[in-house]
C-alpha cells in the first residue's frame, strides 16, 4: 500500500517524491521482517515441507516394495500346488512301473500273482507309495503355509512403513514449526 502511494506521489511530486519512494520501499521491506517474517524462516519452512514430503514418499516406496514382495509370495502358492501335483503324479507313476515290473518278473517265472509273495510285494509297493504321497502332501502344505505367512508378513511390513512415514513426516513438521517458533 505504501509502495503504491509512493509511486503515485513520485508521478505528481517530482524529485522529492523519489526520496519518499525510497523511504517507502525501505518501509515495505522492513514491514514483513517486523511482522516476524524472514527469508530464513521461509527457507526453513520450505525445507521442512520438503522433508515431510520426502519422508512420506520414502514410506510409500517401502510399502510398495513390501506389497510387491507379498504379491510375489501369493503368486507362488498356485505354483507350489502345481509342483506338488506333479511330484505326486511322478510318485504314482513310479509305483505303477514298479508293480508292473514285479508282475512281469513273477509271471515270467510262472508264479501265481493272486496270492503269496507277489501279493505281499504289491501291498508293500502300495504302502510305500502311500507313505511317499502323504509325505509330499505334508511338504506341500508346509510350503504353502510358509508362503502365506511370508505374504502376511510383507503386508504388515507395508502397513508399518506407511505408518512410520506419516509419523516421521509429522515429527519433521513439528520440529520445523518448533524451530521457527523458537526464533520469535
């Protein structure tokens, strides 16, 4: 306002108005400083806001990385299930080949396959295959559970990263505001 008045005065007042204009400019520059505004406060406030934004962005990046790892773990579950099916199919295939080879050997020697040693050998082969299948199912369930736990842990880590970033940003803002307030 004073600057505008000094401008109008300089237009109509001539040379003495130039001195008044210079005085008004000095007054205009000193007014914000007297009101508590300074360049250092402005720069510190800007740095504080940038620090807060950086903290939030870092937290978001950490959360995105953890969520990506959780998604990878989730996507491995069907793959592990498929691998378990393939392992069990291979176990069954081996069992059937073993029983077939035994039957061929016993039949070639002229032994009756319906009772005795051939029947016992067949029962042993089925029992071993059943044990292998049960063991593989347990292994698959353990691996799937581990992948699900890993996914849950990554999701928790993402949540903690977001909360931590917000807390850090608030702390940076509080420290910056407190530092500016301590000047005055």
